[in-house]
DNA sequence: GAGACGTGGGC
DNA sequence: TGCCCAAGTCT
């Protein structure tokens, strides 16, 4: 009953489905072109894959276009100002990706003559390129028969074989399964077909198994409730952290900003001054965190949910007529705030203090 | 292996 | 509303 390998007929079913139902995405080569041996630009594939890490296709599209417009080649990105890269990435989240993106571009441009390594091993040595991304670039941009295992493929494989082992322990077995399934011909399209299948048919909640090219041999479909796979380890609850943020406005309608440390949470991004968020104390007692002596007024609180904690931030505003000299930060006009490297949580805090700050016009 | 690391959308 | 989820990587 178990299918150790996909037969040629099964692979043909998947490719037939993909040729007909694939998603058209800006970084892709269409299946007809792919069949003629055309491969996507490695720079485009790499850029899209890094952006897509834990991020939806919908969110990535606009950022992908923007990055290609700003930096058409990997050499352009390597030559860019890191702060400009952070500004362009602002809002996409997981900011270590942006820092590693810039480092990776420098390595490729200056260490590899502007060409990406064409092997899985070489790719995995690059900053921000892990097991998945290395396999994906190798398959999609270099036609390598690498085993591409992402969240979509994990779902498809776990159901196809009704794998009972919980994630992430099951990844080793899954990778072996994928490795055996991947064909020598069109391995990049095979990977993208498996991911499209997971994204559009073999979905987490309500899979449309009737439309699946593998419906005749899916063990989860025949023996159980397919949506129970993959089995995952239990989640832990999120702690709540409290903090305060201070939005100072000078006589010229500028807000006082500063830069966060290069590493850690929101590393290298821009913020308004505030308390730290690890201590459980509120803004009333955090006199030390105020950037200036001023008549601070409370504007209420904002809540922002990070991956591993929930933040409740008390927001304060003060008008500072004679702007004190900037010490470690700078005064940024409200009109240009939207172009700064402000993470979403900081935009929320500023918008709480200055409701019109990010409104168009 | 487990925790750190963002954000927005769907139900 | 709150929880789950999205083409993971690094330490």
C-alpha cells in the first residue's frame, strides 16, 4: 500500500496538473518555457525565496517588484546602502532576512564574481540560505535534482504517506520521501508543482482532495481525515510584555527617531524612544526612558503580537517647541516617516500619537 | 532540539 | 475574538 516511489505515471499526473493549474508568479518561468530548458534568473529566484520564508505570496509580490526596481542585479544590491535595504524591507518582518540578504549579495558579487553558486552545498553556505532555500534555488534556477521540503511539501508528503511522527521530528523521513519522488527531468517544476499543490489543493484546513492528482494513492485520504496531517508538537502560550513609547514632536512637525541595535528583535530597524519590553513595568514608572523633559501626555495603548510574545505598549506624546539637540537619534519630518525603516509596531505607536502620520497626502 | 525572530489575513 | 497559518534560518 505504501508508495516508495512515485511512478512515471504519477509524476506525469502531477506535471499535467501543474501545467494546467500552476500559479503565475513574477519570479517564475512558465511551464512551457521550462519544458524547453529555460530556467529562471538565480537572482530573482533567490530574492523571492528569501522573501517567501514564512511569508505569504500576496505580501511578497509588491516587495519583490520594489526590490528589482531599486536593485536590478545582485551587484546593485551589493553596492546598496544597508539602511536603504532595511527601509525597503520595512513591513515584511523577520528583519534578519534583510540583513542577511545584503550580506549574501556582497558575498555573491565580490566573492563569486556576481554568480550564485550552482550547487546545493555552495548555496547553503550563503548568509540567510538554509536547507530549504538552497534546495529550492538549486532545483529551480540550476535544474538540480535536490529535495525541496517546505511547509507545503511537508503537508503533501505527510498526507500522502499518513506520517504519524509529529513535526519537526518527521522532517528527516519527509526529506527522504521527497528525495525519492523527485525526478531528474524538470526537478524545479516538480518542486514548484508540489508547493502549488500544497498551497491550492492540499491546504491546511479544507483540502479539495477531489481535485488532487494524487487522490488515488493518498494514505491520509483513504484511511483517515486528511486535514489531521501533518501532526505537530503542541504550542506554548505567549507571555505578555509591557512597555512605553515616547513620540516627541518638535516645532517643525518632526518626530524624534533612533536606530535599534543591529541584532536581536527588530535589529537595525528604526524606533521611537521607549522602555525595554522585557521588564514587566508600565510607562508611568519608566521616567528613565523619556528622551526629553517635557509635558508627556498619555495617548492610550497599542497591542502588537510578535511570534513569541504579546506587547502592550503605552504611548505618550509631547510637543517640544525648541527641539533639544538630537543625541543618538534624529528629527524626522512627519511627511517622510513612511519612507523610514519603521517596523509595523512602531508605525502603530506613532499613529496612536499622531493619527494622520501615515495617511496618504 | 528548542527558542528567537514579524506581520497580515482567514475563519 | 483569538487562533492558526505563510516557500525558514540561526543560535
